[in-house]
């Protein structure tokens, strides 16, 4: 099945033949179903602090920031913005002004990039945006999202601002972006252009770093019959393994506490108050729970099993009430040893659709994580991944069908064996931008 050329290809990618065989076996066999006990709810797994408790947690976070700790914002930012403009690409092809296109054109001056389109109309304006301004190929993190008196801000810069407002530890704000290889120079240039201005505005010093998803985390593609998929030149086809591959990037970070939030979930300054408050609450809960764990681990009467269950990475996950169709979110899952644990699940992991219909909350990707043990040493995060939580998707390449393997997702299977706390946060903290017209919503104006 594998040639000498294949083995050379694997070696160049840093992948072993055993890993590839295991991936092909997983594609053929699929993944076992999870034993889902119930969706997590306010009375069953989701914490809702009182106002007094919220203030206590905020104070706990403020106190933590005054100590010699390292705090980091970790922002997955490799996603291209092309899907944001799907309707506009179609408009260039067909010329049909759908309601979506009509809304875009009627309000183009309301976008942060509107000034660039001021003297252009119809398809000319759209073509200029997607092609001349490269918005059709740039990553989301580098698009103009919000307008201010001193100029427009991209999501990347909004994350720098957020960092200054809730993650500045001893005057230092650390922000890490995971980016695609092709966009790394653009991100570096963009941050370099803006960082001094942001430092002056917020009285902090930024340490901004970048990483790319490792080629070794790509997964092999298979034909529908389970054999390796090959490109026209006979080479094996590898595809990105999904955001779960970023667990390796996260494991390399030098930080005690890590905030994780998607690149497009940002708002202008006038709407940041809720975001800042609840990030501080989540972080306060995390450091409070971590201190309890550290104290408990000092107990000499602990059994090895009890110690192993406590001595794990910790994450506090903000979850939001469902306002639309239920899908991925917080669930209670029974493990093989009988324990019931808190898990973030994607809809693809939930076979019983009635469970999703009963779900009261969803996952906005709002995490605060503790990735060091009681001795201040980084956990080996790969040890806490559940490899049985990947999934198979149907894709195509050059018109031929294939089966793709997605690794356990960053905030679901890749963190499956972390100790997890669910906390209800308001919908005001969740403002993603999935299409360009989402930027016309009040929360982004």
C-alpha cells in the first residue's frame, strides 16, 4: 500500500507510518459513541454566580494579577475570511442582487471599510473590496471590523485592546495568535504598525507572539473504500486536522493562565464592558478553584487515583443560553470508569438529536485555562486528549470524493480529560462575525 516515495513524504512531514495506519483505521472504523448523560443545565452542571460572588471572583482575579504570574491571550486566527463573503462572490458571478447583496450595498458606508468604497457602486464596489483590497483572501483577523475616530480596527487589534483591559499582569500583556503560514508576514507587519500606539493608549507593554499549525498534525485523506487518497501526481494527500491540532501550539505557551477566544468574537469599545466583566469573573473562578486543588494535593491521605484526578489542567468555560437552534455545547458525559464529567461537545459528536433539542446552553468558545501543575511545571497537554473523540467528514478533491479525519477539537476532545467548570455568561459576550453583513449589527457599529 505504501511506496518508498510515500515513506519519504511521511518523513518530510514528521509523520510516522504507524500514525498514518492508525488514522486510516480510524477512518474505516469510525469513532465510538459517547455515553451522554444529559445536556448540562443551570441546575445540573452550570454555575450561575450571585452578584456578590461575581464581585468576589473579580477581586480574586485582580489580586492574582498583582502577583508575579504569567497571563496569556491565545487567539486561533488562521481562518480565512472567504466564507464571510460567499454571497458577494456569487453576486460577482451572477449579477443577481439578492436581499443580502442589496443590504450590503445600501449600507456600505456603514462598514469600517466603507470609506474605501465611497466612490464605487454595485459590482464595482464588491470587486474592489474582494480583489483590490484582498478581502476575499485575507484572514478575518486583518479585516477592518470597527470604526473609531482615530481610524478603523481589525479583530487582531481589538484582541490587543481586550488583553490590556483584563489580562495585563504587572503591566505586561501577552497575546499569541495562531496563523497560517501564508499570512504570518501580514500579521507581523500589522501588529508592528499598531502596537506602539496601543501601548501608549493603555499604558502597557505588549508581548505578541505567533505560531503556525504544525504539518505533522495534518491527517491523511482516504478514498471512500478506506485506501489512501492520492493526488494526480501519485502523492498521498494530507489535510489540516482541524483546530484540535492547536493543542500542540497551546502546550508550548509559557503562561500560568490562558484565555482562549475566537478571532471574530470582538466588539467596539462602547460594548466591551460586559466582555471585560465576565472575563474577569471566569478568571477569578479559575484561580479560586485552582487554589483549592493545590491545597487538596497537599493532603498526604490522598490515594494515587484521587491525586491523578485532581492533578490535571483546569478550564472554566463560559456558556451562553440557547437563543436559536441548539447544537454543540456543554454536556455531562459518563466515562468508562463510571465518572460523569463536564464536556464541551460538537454537534457531530451527538448522535441523539433529542439531546440537542433539550440543550439549554451552547458553547461560544470562551475559555480560561490553567496549564501548569502545583509545582509550576507545564502539563503535557497531549496526555489529556481523548483520541477516540475525532470525527470523519465527507469532502472532495479535484472532483473526487474523499473521507477526511478531524482530530479531537481544541475545546472538546483535545481537552476531554481536563477538569472543567461551566459558568453561564450573558449573550452580550458573544458577537461572532460569520458573514460580512453581521458587521452591520448594532454590536459592531
